[in-house]
């Protein structure tokens, strides 16, 4: 049997704790329109929890992404024994087994070379003719 509390989100636990602290009045007066407190309940009162929850989620996500990591030798060094595409070389990165290092061979293949080639093409096709000069002058 699965533990129900382990499946609940942190936000749900926060809301349940706040709602448990609010007394439940089930009289007809409480359901009247001017003060329909029971309609809103603790979840309306706890709207201020949402920014804190989302900031914590963003912080956890950024910490788990860890774009900049201290240097550690790679387990998966470049292997040129067989043909390899960017997808096959990045498979371990997408699975979370390895991480993409700055100026690694995969990083250069994804970011540096395509952007450099795009810049060269724009220089030749658009910028040089517009300035009436030869490319890269």
C-alpha cells in the first residue's frame, strides 16, 4: 500500500496545516453572502504561501540544474571509435548521468559552432552586401 502523505505535494501539506488551524463553523450565518468565510476557507487566506512555494521550487530547480559545477574528471570522455551524433553523445547528459561542461566537445557542437556558422552566413549574405564591402573587412 502506498503512503498517501508521501504522494501529497508540499503545497498541499501547507494548505492542510493552515486549514486545520481554522475552526469550521457550519451555521447558516457563515454561509451568508457578506461573510462567506466557509467558501474561501484556509486556501484563500494562504494565497501568500504561493510566492514562497514557487521561489523555493525555483531555487531547488536551479540548484539541481547546477549549470556551473566544480571540475571533476568526466567518466565519459570523447570516443571517436564509432560514428556519433549530438544526440548519442548527449544521451547520458539527458539521463542525468553526466553533465555538460563549458567548452566540452558537446558544448562546442551545440552552441559554438552553429552560432559561429550563422554569424559567417549573415556576414556573407546580409552585412557585406549592405555595406558594399567584401566579407570580413
